[in-house]
C-alpha cells in the first residue's frame, strides 16, 4: 500500500457515565475525513488503548472500519506489543483493516538487530501491512537511518511513523533518498519533515483544523514554500499548545469546548487538561480560522 497525506489518530470520546461515546466517535471520524484526511488510525496512543478493555477496543475498531469503508479511506489500527510471538498471533488474526501500527518494542531495548528481527518475524505472519511506530523517547530504543531504511525495504512493511523527538542528522539521512513511506509523528516539526520529503503524517493535532494540516502537506508537495512556511509556523504553535499537557488531554478539552464530544474525560493515569491550556489552544485555533 502507498501512504500519502494526513492520518488522524482518533481520540476515544467518553460520555458522562464513562462509557465510549460511539456516536461522537463516528461523527468525529466523518468530520476529519470531510476535511481531507487520507485516513484514520484507531487504537493509537491518542485513543488511550491501554485503558480500554477488549470489547471497547473492538467497538472502536468497528466504528472506524465502518466509516472508512463508507468513505473509501484508509484505516490503520494500533496492534502488537513487546512479545514477538504473541504480537504475530494478533496481527495474523486482523481483518477489516488496511494496516497495523506497531510500536518498536518498548522498555525491552533489544538493540537494532533485535528490532529488525522482530519486524521481519511480524511482517512474514501479519494479515495486513505494517506501519512501524518509531518513538525512541517512549520506547527507549533508538534506530539509525540505515536500520530504518532496511525496515522500510522489507516485504510487508508499508511505512514508518517517525517520531524521534526532533530533526537531527539521522532524520536528514533517512529522508535524503526520498520520503516514501515516512510519516511524520512529531506534530510540532511536521512542516520541516514534509519539506525534507516525508510523505505525510499521523498527527494528533490534526483533530483540530484538519483541513489546515492537509493544506500544509499539499503546499509542500506542490513546492509552495512561501505558503507552507507561514502555515507551518502557525500549526506548530497549535501543536505545541495541544502537547502542553499529556496527549490527548488538551485535544479532548478543545473538542469538548467546541461541542464535538460530550465530555473532555480521560482515564487514569491521565488527568483532564487545565483550563488555561485548553484556552490557549482554543485561542490559536480561532486565529487559524480568521
């Protein structure tokens, strides 16, 4: 599969009783696709999957799958874990989705050779293509540009969500040969990543002003650097505000304030965002709409 454009890793909205607000989730999914998103990511970190039980995870996936089928959009679902064999069993059983977002094994720190062997094993057994989630400041496992390119060359690997915490020499080396399959995952630096050749992004901030993030990706693709730089700076400020507190607390606060979801609730160990953080994000979002 070819990955291109902006993908939104959907939050999981909760109602006043703490249950999943499935109708709000469905409306949100349609809304971001209406604004030009290429697809959805269900059960990514932004969706708080660690706090969802099996029935809830199934419900979220079913809602997102139904919307994507209706809209002809791509659905990527978070799956897998540290146990290679158990992850392979889970991936082999996936149906009704286009790809799986699989994080580099966290905490284990198996080394780059171990990560490569892990994904070779998974790709051979998965029912769907894999998108590798590289986020070393969460997993504790760094990967160099050469290893990432080797992973991208494997059959069954569709791409990598690249969230290295910024842009460094390894980032430039990864994108030097073209950004096919590389999706930016650090919202605040998505504009320079696109400028370097990334093919798109998986961005929590794109819940808000989705069409602007799509416009940014289009501007860089078309070579409109003047527009892309100006818009990129404004979206970076919005993204920074969204991540001023643990994701997705500020984003949920903004969506609730705008009447998109019934509550801003998150599940422990997360706590709702402070009103000041939400107000700042709302201010920046309103400025984008002007």
